[in-house]
C-alpha cells in the first residue's frame, strides 16, 4: 500500500471514529461504499429530483445535520437502504464518505 493510499484510508477511519463518537443514540456512521444503490436508481433520482438533491447537498456542505437514513444489513456485502435514498445520494454528491444511519432488524420490514 502506498503512503498516499494509507493516508486516505487512515484519514477516513479517523473521520469515521470522530463521527461515531458524535452519533445520536441508536445510530451509527456507515461508510457510503458499504451501502448499495444501483447506478440506474441513482440516475433516476438525479433526473427526477435534481433540485431537491442539490438543496440537500448544500445543507450537508453547510454542516447541517440530516435525519439518519434507515438501512438493513445484507450479509456479507453491506447495507440496503430502507428509507433515505435522497439523503444518501446527497451525501455522495457533497463528497462525504460516511452517513449516519439506523440499522434495522429484518423484523422491522414487516412492521412498515
């Protein structure tokens, strides 16, 4: 691993650890790369709701806190979004690497 790659990875881990200590009760910070959304779905949201996404991106860049997204763990590959696709995509557009989330148990899906 090159020194530059190590710095980026190390920086992301430090950022994640700092955010974890500031998370609300019942939430965690998850790296965006661990959350799955198809390119097709992203493109659809960008076409349909670009103004909304740009507004959310601006809020994130201004440091405003967003409502945590809700995800289900998909073993062993990461997470799928239950609620918060726009918030997830806005975080990506803002260049964020992590997002605050509530990890739902599978039983929660039946209750919705």
